[in-house]
């Protein structure tokens, strides 16, 4: 199963609607497919610069390591430094989670940046739900 562009856009739109509904800070939301290709990105009005790149890097971190960024954030700093050096373009803080097919297969990842990391993760989950 692949991640359709329409589904990727919907995840971004729903995540953004969740953030706006809670009157959170402006965020960027990025969706990557299982091979790491960017399928959709939305950046809210007033979002600080480079947030889209950070959102992409959170999704990339999850895909590259097979772990959510919440799980990665708990790893020792020397481990993260080594992985970041090898993988590149990776932000291991909460806000990068998997998108799965009904059978549990990972078909992509979503990354969110702009709020506190725990809230970024909440927005990502809301976008997927």
C-alpha cells in the first residue's frame, strides 16, 4: 500500500485545523512516504522560518531509524549524534510519527514543528486520526 498524495494533504490539513482549533502557535506539517519522499507540506501563516525543514527532518528521523522521534529523544546524546551524522537531515525530538496501513505496515511518516515538541506530536496524531 502506498501513501496517496490526497491522504498526505489531508493529514496536513487536519493537523493544521487541530492546531488552529486549539489556538496553538503556527506550525509546519510535513508528510513523507515510506521511501522518504515528501508528499505534502503545509506551513501556517505566521510560522517562523525553517519550520518546514524541521518538520521534514522529524518525519525523516522516524523513517530512517524505524522509531518515533519520541523514542529517539530518549536515546543517549552520543547515539543521536552518530545517527544524525550518518543519516543527516534528522531531528530526534517528539513530533515525528509513523503513518500505517490497516495491517500495520509503515507507509509514511508525519513531522510537525512550531510548538513544544509534545504538542507537535499531538498535532501529528490529530492529523493522522
